[in-house]
């Protein structure tokens, strides 16, 4: 497993994505899968940057692991911000128009729909969110 810690800012999403993609690429992860993981990482890091430490700032650690049998990518984001389990949020009703649906929740919904697994736990004063994508 490889990990890197970044200040939790929108400006660091690209650096975190580059870090993740470098590991995935060296493990032979297809570009299509890398793209789905990049969208998920963007959404998850955006949420940490905007909400976890508001109005202050903090760090987020991104861990990347490629497991075999079955081959899958496991990406974990860990932060010390306000405890928040995005899996407890009710999915938006995507049959409604954007005006009827209201703001918020669509990004996490997209992540949940595009990944093969997603877990959350609050452990030792930290939010630990893990996504899994089969390769």
C-alpha cells in the first residue's frame, strides 16, 4: 500500500489524482477504471476540502492499494475533520428534475453507483472512507 498526505484543498485534488494514477498505471489498471476512480477521488476530496474542517483547514491522507484475486483497487481517504458518514445520507431521487431534487448529495450517489464497494468508519478520531473498484 502506498499513501500520501495532502492539505485538504481543492487545489490538491490534481496532485492526489496523479499520485493515485501513478500507482494504478504501474499495476496495469485500465484507463477506463482509472477514470472512474479519478472522478470518485475528485468528489470525495472535494467534500473533505469543503466540509471536513470548515471553517479551518486540515489534511487528508490518500492510500492506494491494488489487491489480487480478484484484482481490485482500494482507495482510502482518512481525515481528522468533523465525523461524517456519507453512506448514511439518503440517495437523491434521480427521477426528479434538478430543480425538484435540490442541491447536494448527487456526487456521493455517483461514487456509490460507480464503485464496486464503499465503506465508512470513524476510528481513532478520524473519518476513514474506502472505495473499491474491480479491475
